[in-house]
C-alpha cells in the first residue's frame, strides 16, 4: 500500500510541476496565495487549506490554482492535493465568477483500518472579489473519487 501511495504522490507531483513549468507566465507574473476553510458535506468534516493562483499564458480569463486541503472528522482524516484550472466569466470591476476543474490526489486515513490513496477529479464553481490586496471568495466543489464529496469552501486571496 505504501509503495502504491508513494508512486501516486510522485506521479501527481511530477505532473503538477511539469504543468506549472510548461505554462507561460503572464506578462506581470502575478502569483497570489490563498488560505481557505471548507466543509465536506458528505463526511461532516471541516477542512483547512492553502493554494496559489496564477494566470495561464497571457490570458486574463484562465487561471491555474494548485492547492492542498486537509479535512478532519471523528472517523477519518482526508488530505487532497489539487491541480485546479478555472475560467473566469463575466467579471466586473468588483466581482468574478468561474468554472473549472482538475486532477486530485485524495489520501484518507481512517481511525480504524488502512489508509488509502486515490486519484480523483474536481469540478468547481466560484465567486470572488477582484479588488484590493485581500480578496474574499467562495467556492463549491464536487470531488469525484472512490468517496465522492461535495465541498463548500471560502477563503481569502492576497
């Protein structure tokens, strides 16, 4: 089990690094950080996480948002590594709306039994502030894996 998990983690990390290096940076090379809190509705778990947000190429609509989240409940802990990409629609001077998705590596550690690592897919939508040095956002994410999850998240970007 440990070897399988290690291979999946290495493959996922390698794909993320290649994807990030292969993406041309925006002309201003802006990279924002984000901090988030989440509720995993199917597990009744509360999570915390962090990520980065950077433009893809010279587009002002496509964004790469790699992130990690850890969720905790009484029966198991869950960690996800996510390589999300999203497209910003109809942004005004104040607010933007996005749709996106990306690969996920889902590691579960139950109170009883063996830990497990699975590949998954995120499908997401969100709404966020565009102005200021600290910008709040909210996101709804469906995590499709062996144990599907609906995740409500909110956070700040800076």
